[in-house]
């Protein structure tokens, strides 16, 4: 591939000559996206494999004029710090450590670039190590910041070169050429000067790679922004360029409700309000850091945290969100702190001290502040002039963080109960509304953190609910939802977030009020394409997402495999998926199991009757089902319970159509296909691998009436009278009745299945039903002499909606105990 590497704006003594200028016009293989800042941490750039993964992420998520901010690769900064320490100690290991680092950097370049493009990079690395040798002959202490900057410079130049060779026009900028801060302690940015400087450095229609972590102070000297300074650099750059989005690509896939290295059962927080994120960073969250969020307040950019090791998994977004995100809670902790107690810290003086020393927490009405251990000397000197008594006590803190947490009495009560045995020194909530902070006289252990996290966040799992299909049953389901959400504890954190009809959809991440759902849909729904549904739902910001499919659509049922692949759960009244071709059916089962997705479909057969539950329970309990039979169609049940020969069949059928008992085209009911599918679904639930073709089906519509229009069929409906009259009179002569029956049996390894019109004795269990009722008979090893009978209304909007609510409650109960495995690559 041919490409061009634009010269990087780096110090002349560390810039390679650009020998790529003679190449062909550079390619652009970037996918088009909104302009963003993307930051990659050291672990994301630690190896050739990692950098290749980063290249792929950039190609898929960036466009020209985007900005990429990079840390030093892997442990490079640690290596440079070690070199500095060894140099100050005159250690014999110094040159061995330097050589190992140089070889590591050159190996990265040689492993990623073609022979024609690698030489400028390796030459630049040699020049930097030659410069280091000069500093070692003088006083390395005078060049500490410059030494530590090498890692970011090498990382930026290497990534820019690889991008230019493979993907698009790219170039590197050394942040010291534009970024000005007051000093390396406060690191407060001169935004006007830095913005003007950066604008002079940027080249349009190219991808910019900028060094993180490094800057220069207002005296012009190089400095660093502290550990984790690359995240801070990224948000500074976003503020300088008015970027709308910043993505921190790291080694975890988001921000969690506790440090996932310590709390394996911590939950990902998909959306975090800005003020909560700021408080999390201040109080020890391992991914967020307090300084990182400060620049974003200037421009209102959204911050995303995602994993470069698993880029397809949605991460965490920090921004402005509604009540669902505001209900989330986190637990964090900090060890190695000091509680400062002094009368001089009461009132205005305490407020001044709090601000000057950036205290973590405290109570200025009691003269108490909690500070970092490293601040003890500075605080002592500040308080010395007041001549009052000062007490320092080693402490740790544990905090519950969430929107307006200090005002949520139930949260504070839980927190106090969880700490009941810990001899807590104090619990503060007066300084920050988004946190409740407990000060402890001992270090916080992993055991304590797990215990408190469990107690505080146990009810915090949020479940999004999407309802597809807004006909009679869909509206009835929505009408009953408010009562169910209030009545059923398992639904406590369920949020209606999506509504779909056959043409329009409404998707609101902060929830749709169930009481206003239909009205809201009518006012705000927009047209959608079916192929867009899965992509939209896959990026949901909830712990779990459940789709309730109340459509009769075969096309919608074909989305199930994709939904399951994204771990999205399905409650389906839709029969198409459960009666799909056998290979497709097993594929869906496998995908659901593989991705821990639930698939519940009690209402596919029998409306709200618990026939599916009964069969599944027998299967899971070790029973073996040998027969399933019954009357599965409410429409055919009504017709044949009423058909006694006194009224001709055609008139009865038209009466049923007028009452809405049949499908709009009654031939759908008379064909038996619906009963055939229901029998297939039940046989599969019972553990038998059947296809639709394995079930013989008697179509009650004469061949001559099957292909004509509905209007013509209704005009010629009298042609049905004679065939049904003959069947009825033949049965009546034997003191029998006629019923449309489904039967499945499995004996001696042979399966037999059929649906047909049968003549039954009047004493048969299927002979006398309330019109529209379904009846199911199950014969198993446990139920032989006295089969299990389930009978009741098998159709109707109320009972079907009730069955869907039953599935929803069951699903949420199962999900409440579901645990997500947190995959860690290590946290910076």
C-alpha cells in the first residue's frame, strides 16, 4: 500500500526525516463518523498485536480531522522512571535497562512498518537515546520531564507512521508545542494560548496523533501532567477543539459500580451523569480521574470509556442523562489518607483550607478535613500560623456515589447498615451532594468493599423493555404495565424504553411513561426500517434488555438470532420463531444459550394458560412426556361447540367472523396451520426434534375455496355446509361430537403427530368445553393413568396480555440472579 506521512511537529532533535514524501497520493480507508477525540492508553499500545487492534479501531471509528491522543506504549513510562532512578543512584544496571528499552522500541517499529518506512523511526529512536547519553554526562535531574516524555513521543510517531502507511494521511504533534499549563503541580491550562498554538499546528484532512501526558509550563519548560495524564490530555484537546465526543480506549469496557479487580460482581454503569463521574474520579474510581473531567465542563463534550480489547462491546458514556442513569449507585474507596482535626478548620478558614488543599471530604463545622498523606507537611505549615492544636489520624474512606446520593435516605440507611461493624469515625455528606463518605480507622479491604457493594447496589440492576406490536394485545399489555411495575418487586427496575409497530418506532433511552405510552407513540414515533432495529437495540445502555414480541410477523421473528447474539432477551407471542425450520430453531436455541439470552414464549400456545411452563417443568424435573393432545384453537373450539346442525356451518362461521372470533380471513383458522404450529412448539418443548412437515394437518377448507379471494370465499361459504353436515350427522348417529384435535405421541422410539377433525364420545374430556376454551392433555411417566389436564381460555387480549406479564416477571426474576463476568486486561 502507498501512503504519505506528514512531518510531525516535534522537537528537531527527535524528528526523523520524512522519506515518504515521494510516495503516491495517500489513501483514506477510514469509516466516516462524527469528529471526535480518541485516546489510547498504554495497555492498548503495549505490543504489535495491540497496536494492530488500535489501527483497526481507528479505521472503523475515525474520520479525517479527528484527533488521536496516545500514552506511552505498555510499561515504557515505568521503564523511563526506572532509568531516571538508576541514573540518580549511579546503578550498574542503568545501561542494561537503557539497552533493553531501546531494543523494545525498535522492535515495535520494525514489527509494524515496512522496510522502506521503518528507518526514520529507528533513526529517531537512536537520536533520542544519544540525547539521553548526553544528559547522563551532565545532570539527569535537569532533564527528568524531557526523559519521561520520550514514551509518548515514540508512541505518537510510531502510530502516525503506521496509520500513514496503511490507512490515511496522518501526522504526529508533540503536545509541548501547543499545550501550556501553569506548573506541573496544579496543571491548570492556559486555554486561550493553548488553543491558538494548536490551531497553528493542525493540518486539515489528515488524522492527527498527539502525545498525551506532556506539556510545557508558562515559563516554557517541559513538564508532565502526572500519572494518568494522557486522559487529561485527551479532554484538554477536546476542549481546545470543541469536540463533541471523547473516547478513552482502555483495557476495561467501561466504568463499573466498584473496582472490578476487587469486586467481581460489580456492574457496568452504561451511562454516568457528569457530576457523578466527577465525584467518582475524585473518590478513587480506577478508570475515571478527577482532572480528566474538568476540561469537558467548558464545552459539554460527552465522554465515552470503551475497551480496545473488546471494541464491539458498548462501553460507558458520561454526559447529561435523565432519571434512569441518575438512579445508579457506585461504591469506591481510598486508602492512605489523613484525617486533620483542628479548631482552625472551622468555618471560613476551613473552607479556604478545603479549597487550597483540594481536600477529599470533611466537615468544616467540626473542623475536620480528609487529605492525601503526601499533603501532611503543607497542611501543617499552613495551620502553624494559627497556633491551634492539630491532630492527624491515618484513615481510609469508603463512599457511595450517585446522583444526589446524600439526599437519598434509603441509600444512606443501607450504607450505615453495611458499615455497622466497622467502628466508623464519621460519615460525611455535607460537601458533595453526589456522595456519602465514610471515614474508617483502618484500610479498606477487598472483603469489606464486596460486602458494602452488595448491600448498597443489590437492587440497582436496570432492565430496558421494548414492546413490538401495538395491536389489541399490545395495548392491553401496556395498559397493565403500570400496575405490574408497582405490584411485582422483580419489575422494580424495569423501564419501558421502546415501542414498535409495523411501520413506526419510538426509542427513548430515559424511559417512556407506561401510562402515556400509546399517546407518546402516536405523537413522537418515526418511520423505521426493520434491518435497523438490531443495531439500535444492541447499543442499549442497560444491564439487560427484553424485547416483548407481540407481532404476527415472520420477518420480525427472523431478527431473533441477531438479538440473541447481542444478549438481548425475547418474550414472544409470535409463533414463527418457535416453529421455524428445525435447523433454524436449534441455531436460535444455541445462540440464546451461548449469549445467556432468555427466550420465553408461554403465550405462543394457550394464551395465558401455563402449558409451556408445565411441559418445561416436567422436562427439567426429570419426567418424560409420551403424549400431548388437546384442542388448541379458541376459534375452532367456539365453532364446534356451537355447531349442532340446527344452524348451517356457513352462517355460524360468518357469525364468528362478525364477532371477531376468527381471523379476518376465516380460512386461516380452518386450515389448521395455527394448530399444527402449536403442536410443533409443544413437542419441541417436550424435547422432540420435529419439523412442521412431520405433523399431518387436515385442512377444513375444500380445495376449490382455498385460492380464491376472501370476498368470493364468503359468497361461496355455503359450499362448506354439506361436508360438515355429513361429518356431524355421522358422529351424532354414534352419540359422538366433532372436534378439531391435535395429537402427538412417542412410543417405542417412534413419533406420530397430526391435527384433524375427529369424532369423539360425548364423555371425552375434549367433548364439552366452554366455547373458545383450550384444553391440553399431557401423558408422561409420572402422569399415566390420570393424565395432566390444563384447561381454560386459550385466546383473548386480557389473558394473552396476562401471559406476557407472567413471562416478564419470570424473566426479571431470572435476570436478578444473573452474573456478568468482568473481563480484565489490567487497569492503568
